[in-house]
């Protein structure tokens, strides 16, 4: 995997651009036996890229959508989601719409799902600008500037084209340009490179890293690929069954994971170095929403689980320079 250039964020912190504090999201009991999100807490500061990793079904996308106030129908919430100090969950509809227009932007993994195939790209890019009162000619000029910034050739010509006339990589650049139109304080990237080949993936990551450095935008980068997280993130949160099970700086996470699930994700990552061992998959399957096992949710898949792991739910606690939710974290277990 080609790695994009990255600038590690400063250790001096002001108010986080994003602070999720003890977020719980639960569906009605007849739809889920356990919470979709269970006490999730994380922060993102200005100019910092924070990774959120885990297998499909771990709750990553729900955590992302909660930042925009987009929650499943009938969901009950607890905790807080603060963007620049303001609680999104306490906002009314108009306040949330303003938040999405000015402060937070989201890039999804499938760019074609974000655009109307019947409308031109220029209409998509200028819609928000025109809605905020920008004259049509200035909005078009700004849209062309954004396309140029993300590497689209002939940006003015591109404004007249429809989504089907772009490759997947070029269309993802268009979506990133749209996300940056209002110069948001926070960019949420939900697996934005999943559908792209590795060369295009590296180009998109380089664009995101450059724009973060130029504008000081905070970014929450969601992926199931730890190698990808290592390429762009300053810190990483690991999620399993709706809970954060480990968080620490990227370097420390890779050097010495404290949770067996994190170690398992690292062990199943393919390596290209000479003599590297073959990937070792994590046994079993993730916990579904229909299951609410006692104790540690990862215990049935963990080679190092002991009897109390199936009865005691581990709390996220300090271990080393980060946090881990494992009863045996101090033993430095790896898979």
C-alpha cells in the first residue's frame, strides 16, 4: 500500500472540533438485543486526523452519522456529540441543517450514491454555495477552484459533465471538493477509498492530507484497514461490537497493541516484506445486534480469554500511553 504524506498534529490542544462523550444508541428491544453504540467516546482536534477502525458491523458508520444527527428511526440516544463545543443531539432541525452546511462535511465510501445521476456536477457543487447567498457566477468560479484543488483537469469543463462521465476515483475527488466547499472545521471520511484501486487510493489520501495541512481541518477517518489508518492517522480508536476497545497513538498501537482484537486485526493484514508470515484471520464472527453476550464481547473469538472474560465486561482504562478494554491488557498479549 502506497502511503500518503502526513503531518503529525501538534500536541497543543484547544477545544476539540469533535467530542463524542459516552454516546449510546439503542434501537427498540424487538429490533436489537444490545446497543448499536455503547458508551463511545472520542475526540478530534483541529488539524488532526483520527482513525476509527473495526470490522463491518462494529458501529463505525453509525458513530459517523451521529455527528450529523443522522440516526436510525426509533433510536434512543444517551451521552453527547459536540462539534466545536455544541451538542448535535440537542439541536433542532434547522440548527442541524446549518451544521451540515457550514461546520461538518462527510465523504462516503461510494461517491455515486452521493450524486444525482441526472444533474450535472456543477449543479451539485454550487447548490450549497447558492443556497447561502453566493451569486451564481461566483459559485461556479468557486466550484472550479475546488475541482482544480483536488486534481480534476479542465475543471470548468468538468462542471458541465454528469456523474457517469467520471471514473470512480475522479468522482470521489468531486465529492471531496463538495465537502470542502464551505471550509468545514470537521471532515468525516467514511471509508472514502474502499472502492478505489491502490494507485487512486494513494492519490485521494494525498489530497486529504494536503487539504488538512493547508486548512487545519480536523478529520475522522473511518476504515477497516489498519495499514491504511497507519498511513494517515495521528491517533486510532479501535471499535468492536459498538464499543471502543482500544485507543492510542498510531505508532504505539502498531508497536504494542494491548487488546487481542487490535492484535488480531494487525495479524490478518497481508505483508509484502521478504519472509513475512502469512495473514492469520481472526476466528469466528463478529457479534450481531441480535446477541448480547455477558462479559467481553470478543471473548468467544479470543485465544487468550479466561473464565472471567465471559462474565466481566472490561472497562476502557489506561494502559501504557493509551486506553484498552481488556482484563489482561497489562500482560501485553498479542496474537
